[in-house]
C-alpha cells in the first residue's frame, strides 16, 4: 500500500457508483462503530479520484463488505465477512477477484477472467475459476478449509489491516488452482443457454403435449436510442434492470403460438414465447441478458437472472424514454383518455404507439409473477439476432 494512503469516513457506500453518504469525522465514525451503526472507511491516495479500496461496516447487522478498485474505478476484488454470534470473530463468506485484460474492458464485462470462493462455517470452500469469463466454462472444486483461513478476529476501530481487500487471492486458494488437480470438474457456462428457443417457433413441432402452430405477428417496436429495455411495464423501478444494445431501428415482434393438449377440457391455445427480431442471421448461441451487478457465479442449478414482475407482464421498449412510455401507457388505459387510440391488442398482449416519442412499447403477458429470464440470440460473429422471453412453461 502506498505510504501516502489516507482514510476518510462516510455514512454509507454504493460499490457500483463509488459514491458515499454524508461525510463523517473520525470521532463520528468511531461512535458509529461502537454503536454498531453502518459506516464506510474509504482508502485514498492524493491525486487519484478513485479510492484504492472501501470497507463497509455494520456491526448491528453483522456485516462487513470490502471492495478494491483499480485506477479506472473497476472493482478488482470483493470480500464478504459476517459477524459470528459470539461477536469475537468474523466468518469469511466470499472472496472474488477479477482480472481485466486491458484498460478498455468494462467492469463486469462477460469476458473478464475471475475467481470466486464461497466458504461455509462447516469448513469447506467452493472455488469457481473462470479463466475465459462468464462465456467460458467454469472450473469448480470443493475443498476443505483450515480453521485459520475460514475466520478472522473482529478488529477494533483502530486495528484494521492496511487495506480492506487485495486484488490477489489468498495463498491457500492460489495453491488449489492447479489445472491438473483431480478435484476439479468442468461446468458449462451459466451465461449461455442450452434452451432451443427456435423449437417453439417452428410450426408442427411437438413438445411434451404441445404442438407449435406458428409465429403470430404482434406489431413492431421502435428503438431509436439503440438500447432495448425488457421489464415489467408496471414496475416501480424508474430504470429498467435488463437492457440489450441493438442497432437503432424498428423491429418486428412475434409470438410463438402453440396448442396444448388438455385431456380434461380439450385442447387450447397459448403463447409460449415472444421474440423481437433484430436481424435475419442464424442464431449461433443463446446468452442470458444481465442487469447491473448480476454475476452468474451466484446462480445455482435452475436459477437465472431476469426482470421481475408482480403483474404477470413484461414489455419491450426503448430504454431512453422508458419512463415516458410507461406514463403514456397508464394514460392510454384510462377510460375516455385521448391517448386510448394509441393502444391496440395483440396475440401476446398490448401494443402502444409512442407517437412523438419516436418509440413504442410492446406489452406481453406471462403465466405468472416472479423473475423471467431474457435470452439474447447471437450470430456466430456476436451480433444480436433476436431477444426472447419465455412467457409460459
């Protein structure tokens, strides 16, 4: 650590935006530490805007989180520690180290190599090593952990180590990263999907009691900003979590219509998926769309990231005017509204003509609430071919 390093204190810290709350004096920070209230310790060097590292402490909640930053403001390492019930020790829960190939690589870029270590108080660690980033396979291993590597003493206010977390792995973890070790197993990327979305768009295909009827047109969506948002149209979030960069343009939306064989009440039709078609190239790979901070290493079998809805609906729209489109949708739904003629029904849901906004909103209904993954079909050269959402199982 540079000799000129100094610390400042703040009430809170947002690791993504690198912004804190109210500045605290050392005396105020000490008082908050003693009372168990949250506060952040920011490690800085003169002339550098981005901190070297940050430690966020909240003893009442039993939390201690740390981040290390490079000169570009990217998180190179993270650590999560939790206070044990005896309050004398901290259990190390998680360590994560990222490597950025160059200065242009964005934080959380899917190509960024990284290693994560998840520890349990039972004395085991799950190591996940992704030398090719999220798109590559993950090398996984479960190993026994010595007691001294699992816990650390709770430090006093004046007894912190020099930096909250370093951008290197502990020696015991580095020693495990031997490719030839028999304990390693190779797991496929959690970012890439194996689901064949094309099958629900191929007429005549039979899938477990379902017959695909074909793709029904559902209007088109203008995306002038080149950033497509996929989210619940009634979400309280002002900024959609899931966005996909696409060339600015107007794109057709279609729904996968199927016939379901129901022995009790007879066959019925439903929409199984919706697709915004960006170009006509064949899909070479399916990739899960991620929101800010989404990390596939945190996913377990059967889990996925996506947009959340408590209204059984999602929508495609331009991220640049997302809030304006939502406001227009609400006005258009009111009886007698002058904007009501902007709404039109579709097989998948409702289509809103955004008029002067230069963008549209295509609402589709899902089979329930919860998290719905968004899958991006990419060509062999990596361009976006289509953006799909499964609306029913």
